[in-house]
């Protein structure tokens, strides 16, 4: 397994890359964009999702609504 630590990859372009089963920790993806990606089975925890949109939908707002419906904080 290759490890990429303490790297600045700002403005990098990934095209036709396989990151299946990759693990990301303490990674800054602010402003990144994803197009034609397979996100099946992806799990996201402890993330700042302010401004995150998927298919134009505000994800943070939707999650906030769901948590309120479920009675969570």
C-alpha cells in the first residue's frame, strides 16, 4: 500500500484513477469537485459538510432536517 503523508496536492487533477478502498484522514477537500465518480459504499464521518452539494442539493441542510426529525442534535 502506498502512503501519501504531509503532501500538498492542491490543484492536482486525478483522471481515470482507482482510489477504491482508500482511506482518507485529516484531508482538506474544500472546493474540490467530483464528476463521473463511483461513491458506492463510501462512508463519511466527522466531516465539515457546510456548502456540500450533491446533484445541486444542499446535503448539510438535508441532514440537519433529518436529525431534527429523528430528535437528534
